[in-house]
């Protein structure tokens, strides 16, 4: 079988396998998937013929291409279809010693390189491995099975290294995304020690910190303001939109916008930012006015809330308007006032808390079931009360898939001075 430079070493077939698979040579675990493309960088035709013969007898399903110089090898490796393994002689006309390995890896850092050395050049082989080669083999001291095994190991080690590098890159990206998402989670802006804020948040998407549900609390001169909302859908786009609306709400509160005007401006922002016209947002805003024993509540398509006093829970659902984005610019909302004493807290939540399935027939916990839970745990303090609601919903729905949607809970109470 003749050799031809720069082309597969069996040119009469264009690109053919060298040797036939021999199942007894190496266990299947070591067999690469498909044929192995091998680039031989060797300026001695006699040694090139020797390598071809060894590969033919190795049982390795290999496609061998031969080039005479490092320059040709670098040109070949710059192409998209990088070979699986490079057999590199350390004594070429245009490259000598370990520097050949470094120069080759400059253009193909992911290449699996096996160095070909002389009989007494073990030290040079080890230096080449230290420089990035996968292995080395002494010419004249390797049999066909040994060469096939070395190439297999080199290819597989490189594959493992690439997989490890990709996994590390994915971990870094995941950590960066986690830090980013954690930075976007709300941090209540409340300094009054008499105002108690309890919040819980659990996204429905696996391996995520943010979902389409959002909430926030801001203290201003005129009182404490809060919002809870739910963007329709469950993907990252909805999570991003939720963050956008939350930050906008906080900015509006700090700039002095109050009442249902807030909902109108949020709807304008939603209409400008949403990717799909079908996207809508339900929301409830609550204000605890300074110096008043009351709460002002406005609902935009969102369900009601819980009024929690020691040993007692009341459902409160004043008249509300449509969700934001349903009829942009046409809806109006009303703010209602509910009396509160200093022992009563307001619990806001999203529908993920009560929409878990609780039976084989597909029945959901629903608001009635949530109310039963709340009244069972009415004697608990605020944080324990919130945690009991979530735990109860999770326990009831666990046999039927659990709470699959985003869950957000926000509890507010102004304690006596």
C-alpha cells in the first residue's frame, strides 16, 4: 500500500480504514465510537510505512493521513475537521524536540498528541508529555496491539479532559447565573423595627433561583408599601420580566407614585417589555400607612389574601380589576381600605401555593384547602405560620407531583410600639 503526502495513506479509496477491528485485542470499553482519524507527522517515508503497517495489524479502525512537516500539520489542524489523534515525530526538518509539541498545540490545543521518539529518548518523551502530549512511543519498540492501545488511550484521555473542561465551564456558568439570580432576588427595604416582614420564595423551575413570581417591600415616609405578582408562564423570560416589573415598582414607590396609578404604569411597562401579547401579570399591592391601623389593598387579577391574628385567620378579597396586560390602557383598579389592629398580619401569596394536585382525580388544594391549613396553624407566630402553609401544601401534594409552580409568600405586620 503506497504513501501519498497530505492525503489518506490509502489514496486509491479516498479515505479508508487501516486494519480491521479485532475484538480480542482490546475490550469494547476502550473502543472509540466510529473510526479514528490519525494524522502522522513524519518526514521519513520508511518510518511512515512502518507506522502504517503497525496500524494495519493493530485492530484499530483508523484512517491515516501523512504529512512530512510541522508546517503541514499546523495547516491541517487549522481546518474544522480536526483529527482524533496526532502521531508526531520529534525530529522534523522544521521542528526539533519538545518545541514541536508546543507549536502544534498552539493551533490545536485540544489535539490528542502521541510523540514518536528514538530508542534512547525516553527523557524526551516524558518532556513531551509534560508539554501537553498524551503519551510517547519509541519507534521499533512497539507492536501493533501496543500502538493501537496507546492511540485508544490517548484519544479517550483527551475526550475525558475535554468533558471535564466543559463540565467545569458549565459549573462556572451555573455559579455565575446563580450569583446573578441571587442578586436579583428582592431585599426588603425596611428599617422600621416595628414592621415585621417574612418572605419565602421557591421557583418552580429546577436548578433555578428565580421564577415568574415576584414580590417586594419598600418603606417610605408615608408608610410601608408591598407588592406581590405572578407573570404568566414559567420560563426564564418570565423570570426576567418579573424582575423588571419588581424593580420598576420599587423605583416608582421611591419616586412618590402611589395608589392605582402604580398598576397603570406597571401595565405600560409590561406592554412594552413582554415578548408575547398573551403574557399577562396578576398583582396585589398593599400599603400600611404611617400612623394608621389599616391596610390599603388593590388587586389586578390576583386572588385575595389572608388576615392573620393570633388563633384566627380571615379571607379578604376586595373587588379588583383585570390582570395587567389583559386590556392595556382600558382597565381601572380600585384601592380598598381594611382595618388592622397591631396584632393582625397580612399574608400575600401566589397561586403556586394552592394549585398543587391533592388527589388521583386531579383535584387541587385550592383556596378552600389553603384556608383550612391556615386556620389549623392560626396560633403560630408569623414566620412559623408562613412555613406551615408551605409545608402543608407540599405535604398534601407530594404524592401527586408536589408544588410544581413558583411559590411566593409575603407576610407584613406592624407591631405595637
